[in-house]
């Protein structure tokens, strides 16, 4: 999944948090709702501007960000 066409970060939208393009729905919100047990269908029902591909893009974005994180050993 190439999320780069679906997720943007603009300082004028939601304080620059990554959002689904064309919405004010943050990647953080999508992940939080999924972690609370909300299904894809429930998420799409509550946020009708989203598509299933947007949800997958949020997951891919998060995985990519985490894969770039460096851990420092103490």
C-alpha cells in the first residue's frame, strides 16, 4: 500500500498531524479507534469521508514510521 497519495501533513490542518487527504481525520484517530476494537465497517460508518483504502494507508504509514525509528541502548 502506497500511503503517500492519501496521507498529508499540513501545519494549517490539525496542527500538522498526519491526516487523510481531503479530511480532518488524523492517522492517530484511526489507529486509536481500531485499537479500541472498532471495526473497519464501523469506522467507515462513523466517518463517511473515509474509504477502506484510507484505513489501510493509515496502517501502512504507521508501520513505515515505526520501521524508521532507532532505538538507543542504555
